[in-house]
C-alpha cells in the first residue's frame, strides 16, 4: 500500500480537486480520508425518531392492512387451500 498526502478543494458535493497532482495514478479504488476545520462538516447527522416515523406510515398509507404478520399468514394460507 502506498500513502500520498496532499491537499484538495471541494469542487462539488462528490468531487475533490487535488492541489498537488499525483505523479503515479493508482489503479482501481483508493481510500480517502478528509480532514477539515469546517464546523459544518463535523456536525452529527440528524437522528430519526423511529416511533414517529412508524406512526406516520399509518397516516401516509391508510389502506395498509392493519393486522399482525401471523394473522396475515393465516389468511394467506387459508386462501391457498
């Protein structure tokens, strides 16, 4: 494994431009570690309230069957006979 250290600038959300080009181009994928002083990049990702999201499924999809998996399987097995 070879390690190269250089600086880069962001040129979009999925593109980094190296300030010092590499003399040897690595083949295939490479591992990139990004260090920044920007506080926005260090913010934790927002958490999702699972129970609230689960409750919204009933509001967003009111036609979903309101039964347990066991009840649904019994219904499906009964209709197969």
